[in-house]
C-alpha cells in the first residue's frame, strides 16, 4: 500500500494499545487493546460512519487519524502524505486541514472567551484572514446559521444546539478538508440533532469536506453516512456503503445492531437478535474472532483463527462463515411497539432546516427499513 491512493484519508493497519500500570508510577502490567489493525479509506466529499458499542475503539480511531494520539503501529495517509512521518512543525501546518467536533461543545469551548475570540484564535494561530478577523468571524457565524451580533457573547449564553454550531464554526475557521465528528449530536434533542446533521451535510456539499462520523444512533448514521464501518473490540468487522450495509448486513454483530433499531410503524416488527453476555475485557480479548463469546454461530475455528476482513462486491466482512449465515428475519406483520423517540427523529429529519443554507421544509429520506 502506498501513499499514491486517490483517497483523501487512508488508515493502514492502525493499532493502539494503551499501557495499564499498577499505579501512576508503577510498572506496566497489561495493555488495553483499544484498536487492533484498523484499515479504511475515505474520499473527499464522503462520510464514513464508525459505529459499535461503547468502548469498541471509535474515538481512539478518530484521534489516531488526526494524530492527536500516536499509534502503537500502522500508518495514516492524508492527501497522499504519511502523517506519521511528519515533524512537529510539519504536523502543526497540516493540523489546519484536520479538525474535530466533539459531543459536548461546552467542554471544548473556553468559557472565558467570547465567540469572536473563539473563532479568531485559530485564524491568528494559522496566519489566516489577516487584517479581517472580525469579518471572517461574522462570515463563519452566518455559515452555521447564527446571527453575527452574538459574537460578543460567551458560550454559557447559548443553547446546546447553538454551542454545537459554534464548535462547527471554529472547526471551519481554518478551512479543513477532513473533520472527525465524535458523537456530535448525541447530547442534543432530536429536533436539534436533525438541524445539526443537515447543517453538516450542507457544509460538506459547499466545501467538499470529508467526515469520519462517530455515532451510536443508527437512524442518524443512515441519514448522513455514505459508508459505514462497524467496530467490535478494536476491529472493523464489517465495512460497506450505507445502502448495502443496511439492506444486507453480513456479520452477526451488525445483524444484531440493526435488529435493535425499532421500526416506527405500528403493525410492523422485525425479529430482534439479543446478544448474550457482556463485551469482553479489551485487556484480554478472546482469541480468534473477538465476537465469538457472544456469537450464536461460533464454532471451533472461530477460536483458533482471526477472521480477515474480506471484500465481495465492495462489501467487506470479517467472519469465517458469513456466507452460511442467513440474513436476519425480514419485517413481519404483527403488533410491534412504536418507538416515540424514533418517530420524533424521523419527523425532525423530514422538516429539519439547517439555517445554514438548506431550504426550510426540504424533505429528507430516512426510511429505516427499506433502503
Ligand atoms: N487514554 C487511555 N488509557 C487507557 N485506556 C484507554 C484510553 N483511552 C481509551 N481507552 C480504552 O480504549 C478502549 C476504546 O476506547 P474508546 O474511547 O476509543 O471507545 P469508544 O468506542 O469511543 O467508546 P464510547 O462509545 O463510550 O465513546 C476502551 O476500553 C477504553 O477504556
Ligand atoms: S467468525 Fe465465528 S464467531 Fe466470529 S462472527 Fe463469524 S461465526 Fe461468529
Ligand atoms: Mg467515544
């Protein structure tokens, strides 16, 4: 694999093991296998969603590709350049193009800085918009759908959704090419979630941004992602374009995750696959396939051999036996419960407007079952 790929971002066999110490200055006793051999590519204008249970390594992957964390091994290519080989000075210059948006914008915004200071600080740091910082800050506010007269306010004077818009404006200030969005809407009410997701999509179209979008909510993922990577205990177990993944999930873990999405229509129900047991400890992950302790299809080979991520027709899966595993039961007529939250989320996407350019009232397709 070389840096000549057409992809904007290419992660190659990324590994991150966190050392565990007896106490703060004690000897190392173990390692947390947070990320173990993750590879993927992302093109300009695309959004790759990273999904999986808490602790599976999503945020660690996000930090590794931005080089906010140093990898134990592996490579990250950005625009054909090996990020791991950059000197601190070169990395600082590149950093401009690699930004991150966090779940809780309040904790990432300095409470003692006005919005104007928050937005102009990165401009000064990177020598951008010289002599027109105030103007640029006003432009950024407009881009994210906030009135420029709010520039002199402090973060606590805004709602959660407005603060997330400020976080996005700050990331945009330096004209990035890639943004890692780490659960950017998880803490927001569903109607606000739709506005922020729509805003991110508008900005992506306008500026040709690439997103790594980390999320728990598969309804949101289905709306924003072009590709989806499903993670389990530090591994990508399935990777495909969104349509293929939602229509025909191949890995038993993905099938279980998707079966947990409630169907918002009365009278329709699909079979829910309940996983047995807890997620294993990442300090001592199971041998072979890491999912085998919870997999209903596990057999001897699964404990002996790590399944490789194999692609067929652009859809990759890491399971020895996926061809033999029947797809999950389809939708069956019966009296299933309606999920209130999901109905609201769907409604919000249908009517959501970003104030940052999307025409109000534009219809968004978010059909959770029939892709
Ligand atoms: N600095 C660290 N030191 C030690 N272990 C860490 C560190 N950061 C993360 N981990 C561990 O690495 C694993 C992956 O963590 P990570 O935060 O990437 O998961 P995640 O998928 O983002 O989870 P969540 O959905 O809860 O945010 C977890 O077991 C976590 O406890
Ligand atoms: S490799 Fe074995 S344990 Fe792993 S998902 Fe496939 S069948 Fe299950
Ligand atoms: Mg996380």
